[in-house]
């Protein structure tokens, strides 16, 4: 370390102290206020049924035959049941012949109402 360097650093760090004016009610605001970020939208947690109640089961058997498009998402949305229960219900309805599978994929099965042959 060169001689005198330390003293120069100390001398530079000593800045004169200023008495800044205290803000009063008569002073105008200093520029724009800082933007406050919103906390974002909070989605309510869905309380879907995990087992069939009597009313839900009756609604499933009665209404699903009138749906033109039947998927897990439509049953979850309309009957307020969870996805695993909806998948079991769709498999059961297909087995009983109330709905007919249109297409099958590893992620989604699409069904439609079974049309009675005349």
C-alpha cells in the first residue's frame, strides 16, 4: 500500500454536513410517487365433492344424456365434483351405454350422448 493513501481516503470520506429543510405542508411533492404493485388476483379454492351424494348422482344420470359434449372438465364444472370422480363416472356411464366415446387420448377422453337407434 503506497504511503499516504490511507490518509487520503479518510480525508475524502469526511463530507460537510448540510442541514436539509424539513418537509412541511406548504412544500410541493417531490416528483411522482413510486408505483405500488397490486397483490394480484386471488382465485378462490374450489370445494368440489370427492364422493357422490344422492342428489349429485341423480343429476349425473339425468342430465348427462342431454349433454352434447361430455368430458371430465364439463362434469367438474357442472356437477362440482373432482376430476378423479368425474373420470370414474364417465367410465361407468360408457359401460352402461348412456354415453359414447368419440375419441380417446392419454390426456383426455371425449364423449357424446348415446343416440338411441330407431
